[in-house]
C-alpha cells in the first residue's frame, strides 16, 4: 500500500477553520483517500473518503489535488471536541485487494479555546 | 455510537493465560477487522474476516487466532499471554470486504500482569 505523510501535530483556535494536509505522492489509480480520527480513549472514527473529486459531509470536507498526490481535510469550525489524532490512509478499492487500513502516526490536532 | 459492540471493556489476566475477545459488527456489515493498539506500535491490523471466511492477515502472532461465526459476530482468541500483549484491541466492521468506510468499536483494554 502507498504511504502517506502528515505533520506530527497542529494547533487551532476554537471556531476557526482547520486545514490538515496529507501527502501521498505514490498513490495509485484505485486508491481511495480515507480520513479517520481518534479521540482520546476512543476507537478510530471514520471522517470522510474520496477518490478524485472534492467531498463534503456533515463532519468535514476533503479537498483532493488534481494530480491526487496530496489532499487536505478541512474542518470548517473547529470545536474542542475535534481535538484528536487524524489519520490519512490510502485504501485500495478493487476486488482483489485487502480491506484493512494501514495507520501511520497521524496528526495530533490541539484546539485552543 | 458506531453500532459495533465489543466485550469485555476491560480484561486483566496473568501471563500464560488465554482470553477471548468478542465483537458484534453493525447490522448488515459482512466484514470484521481486528486491530491492536499499543503505545510503542500504534494501530496495527491483525486479521480480517468476510462473511465467515478469513480474507486478510496482518501482523497477527501464531498465539492469536480468530473466527467469524454464521451470525457474523467474531471472536479473537489470545493464548500464552505475555506482558507485551497488553494493549487496546479494536474491532471494526464494514459492508464490503474492501474499500469503503470502517466502523470501529470502543475496544477491549487487555492488561497482562
């Protein structure tokens, strides 16, 4: 599976937008870009995923570069509850592929009141 | 609440013992994944089952085994436990065997003394 690179940590102020970057220069055509987050003392939580086009859901937006070698998770208004480790993961979606997620170290997001 | 349940929440046992962790996937999900999270190794994929069949294997020790039953619940068996097996064990489920989002349970915290 292709690798992703994320900053170790980021800080944000409450109620401000947060842009979490992820580089995945070796991404292949069938790799979906997934984002998960893990709040303290909880299991990982699905946030959003996409293939080529930008995606929006109630939690966040995912902006994917035209060459797909990078992406950005956007939290429109950070809340204290958004403080978590955010993981950017590539997941191949084809019939012969495995479905497991390969977690890196992620980005630890701190949100200041 | 992800809809994935795991029991027990906490487990304390001695070295050399055997334990069984249980996972019930979300209704309608056919695939179950087991992950281990320790302080030094991060989140690591152990094994995946899809509709009762083993689909993928990760860094799972030979002392560990799993199965998925006809009602789709899964059990992870850990035997000859060592101090280093102390970790959080997460189960996740998804509709398909590959791609798509995974929903994680709250985890079982295993402490081996």
